[in-house]
C-alpha cells in the first residue's frame, strides 16, 4: 500500500500511553512527525523517547485537554515545529462506568468524563480547525466507542460522552466537506489498556456484555492470572476473545493512510469472538 503518512504532522492527545502511544509509534515509523500531548509530561516524553530512539521525529507537550488554551498551544507547537497540522487525533479519554446508584462515589469521575471526553474532543477540533481550513486540507480522528451506539445500564455518562463525540464528528464532517476529513473510531472493549483502570464499578460492565457477563468476568480473571488459553488470545483464531490495543492503533493508522480525497468516516474494530453485544 502507498504510504500516505510519511511527512505528515500528526497531533495526538493522550499520547502518553494506550492507543495514543501506539499510534505515535506506528505513525512515526511510517515517517510522520508527531506532537504528543498528555496531561502527564513524563508519560508524553517517554513516548517521544521511544519514537526518537527508533529514528522517528516527535515532540512532547504537556496538555490538559479540558483547557482550550492548552490544546491551542499544543497545535501551535506542531505548527511551529513542523509547519502544519495535517492530522489531529483526539484520543484522550476516561471510562468511569458506574450505575446511577453509585453516584456518591462516581460523580467526580463523571464530571471529569464530561470535561475530558466531550470538552476535550471539542477543544481538539476547535484548535485544529483554523489551521486546517487555512491550509485547505486536514483530518480529524476522534476516538469514540461502541458505548456511544445505544444507551445501556452502567454507562450512562460514559456512553453519553461517546454519543456526543459521534455527533460532534458527523456535524464537522458535513460542515467542512471538501476541506477537513473527519473519522470516528469506535473500539470495542480492550481490557489490557489503562482505560479499564478508570472504571468505578466493574459490575457496571453488564450493560455491554449482558448475558455474557459471567463468561467475560471469568476471562478477565483468567487473563489476570495468566491462565486464559493462549489460542483464544491469538488474532489468527476465529474465536479471538480479547482485542489487543495494537488493532485499534492499526485502525487509526489505516484511516490516516488514505489518499487525500478518500475519507473513511467511521470504523468499528472487534475481536471476532468478543463478548460485547452493542
């Protein structure tokens, strides 16, 4: 496949770990120039160090996506260092699954979820908008979730935040047609990312796995103990049960690695044998 990524200036929020770090590494390996934003400057720098050690080009910028001025400063750093912002990847997010009955424990995390998952994505879109319109080209990639497809118990706030991401993405796609490509990536559950550490009540996962909850929890327990059958963790197996983060990162790379006039507007990536019903 032709490399359409080489030379592009790509800004990634939440680049200090998870999908963000993987995308930074993979895009840099294809010749992109990466600006890594993260609220944790040490984590962002660790991503940059890994990229540059492999011969890539990257810079780290401490960024709180809840602050529009900070996200604009992130974009400005990319413009200053690399002369453009070709792709803006709004990846930063948290997943505070909890029931309404958990509100006493969950409410502060729900407020952060709204600020990061909705305002953070909006801020990234706004910060990249003017430079992309001025250049007459650009792409915004927003990380959503299958949780944004339909309301379920245990994910009222998180699901609402991802539904908002879907609406924001589609609205900009229609408005900026022919100037900015907009892509929404909807991962299914990826238990091995740090995102699972932001869950408030693990039982709230029942909304997305439904009748598969006992089997799913058993799988998570076995994975933690290292006893889950290795063959079911192989992407070459039809009953591949738990999607690895690399597959989501590869999906992001795929939607970026397209000719200028080709836009992949939405993509959902699943393990063929996953437990999720949405």
